[in-house]
């Protein structure tokens, strides 16, 4: 299918796309692309070849590519979904409404890396024109295949601009991210250029929050738990195996099978080792818990860490907070990382100085009446999100009132 001098090819697998060409597109997205390892070809290919995101698990891949003069100028990962799990932008109520009216909501189309609620570029393109062409081509493809809807999740500002121009509806959610500096209102105070130590960071918090964090860390230390960290190729195969036993157990304890297979993490160790940091908690010389952190490894822009997975084989009071927040934050400060993204949801993260951040997704629905109803719903929900952000920002964990200028966008 072609329009003007663009040629669209829809492929079944990322393995049909040259990795260097895909990753070159990612670099065109600027810092957003450089700081986000989850749109790399290696990450998406591992999802596919490890049997983690497959038709059997409800993720059927269709990689949409746009060529101009035989050069890849735009692309995105698209998945046909038979459910809404593993997305973290919740539309189950929309699916229920379709069902109540005798309509099929599934399959739908989702543009996002599977199981990964991390903001970043979704429409990889060399320029704005190619990006807009790509999103319009996605809509046309969904119409041609009689899909109910198209959803671009946790998108970048560039994507939002293209989606808005194409007429998609926008939806906002809230995540919590930590910054290695104080909010704008305190830019002249301690930490304006990054914290020197974890204690220096603690000193910027209110007495209540500072006391709480120290108490939580003390409980873990008094239980005899110590941590060690490994990065990249220093993570041993034994450590990867132990991590997966923790990760797997956490899912089974909640009554679910794990989203990701052991082979997925093996492929991460083989193809993207520089993007992973592992913390292992030990007690009396034996490992009892672990947390896996993703790292940006870009050539430009700042450095970001992403809280991703954790699990424990033994219960220790406050161990989750230590493994998933305090150890990573302490590491980020020591290694000059600018930001730590704590993942989806979790208002409790504010007590650990992870502040509210507005993230965005874009949606298209084929049924005109449902599209109108959901657009009205999103207007009401959007105002609720704005009110929620104002409320959250009034509850700053810092010693001085934080400015509303602290609020960030997606990306």
C-alpha cells in the first residue's frame, strides 16, 4: 500500500526488520529515544522470541513500517489484543460497555511495548511528516481490519502532537518519578545540581518523611539484611536465576502466572546487559529478595533508571521499600542519574519523594456513538486528573512547599 512516495509494510515479527535500522529510528526521537531502552529492537524481539508476548498470551504482533526510497522512515510495534491485561491504561469499562450493547471490543490494536508502563516514543519517525503519516496509516489499517479501536499508551509529546492532528482522543494518567534535584520552587536550596549523598537527599524532606524513611531502613538493617548490586555483564547467571525465582513467586502469590518468561530475561542478559541493574538482598549469607532496575544507556541527554521488577522468598518488614526505592535511589545519587521512574500507580511513592507526573495516551474508536460517549467521559476524567494532581502537589514530602511548576509531561 502506498501514498505519495511512502510505502507501508505490515510485518508479523520484529525479526523481519533490521535491528540497526529500527534502533537508528529510535535515535531520531532525541533524548526521549536515547533514554528509553524499552523500544529498542532487542527488547521487542525478546518479547517475541521468548514466548512472552505471543498470540497464546493475547499479544499478536504486527510491526508497521513506512519506507521512503527504500529507507525506513517510520515504524511502530502494534499488537492485536484479546484482553486488556499488561497495559496499565485501564479500559475494561469500555470493553464491558461494548459487550452490554452486543458489540465486540476485542480484538483491539495497541501500540506500546508489552507489559511496560514507561513513557516514551511509540511512533518512531525521522520527521513530523512521517510520524503523522504513520498514525493515519494505523487508523486506516484498523478500519480495514474492522478493529474496534486503536490505543497508543504512555506516549511522548511528539506522538501526542501527531495523534492530536490525526483526531485521536487523549487520556491522562498519573505516575510517580523521583528527580535528583529539588522541585523548581527550591532550586536555590540544597540539591539544585543533584544530591551528593542519600543523607543529603533526606535532609530536604520534611521531618515526618525523613523519620519514616530512616525507621524503615533501620528495620531492614536490624533484621540482618544486606544488599549487593551488580550491573550489566557483572550480573552472574546464578543471580539472574535467583532473580527470576523471586519474580515468578511474586506473580504466583497474587494468583497469576508471570507475564515474562525466564528466556526473556536471558535474552536481556545476552543482548542488552548494559541496561540492567540488579539488587540482591542477603540474610545470613543467603539471598532472600531481589529487585531489577532498567537503565538508560543513551549517547545524549541525562541518565534515567526505571523501577521494573521485584520479588522476595522471605518476608522482612519494609524490605520492599528498601529493595525497590531506597537502594535504587541511593545508587542513582552515587552514579549521577537524573531520574528514577517508579512505574505505574502507587500514591505511597510520594512518601519516598517520587512526585506526581502526568502521562498521556491516545485513543481512536471506530464506533461513532461510543467514540462520542468516551470523549465525554475523558473530558470528565481529565478534569478529575487535574484536580488529583493539584491535591497531590499540595502534599509535598519536602521541607518547603513545592511549586506546581514541578509537574512534568510524558516522555
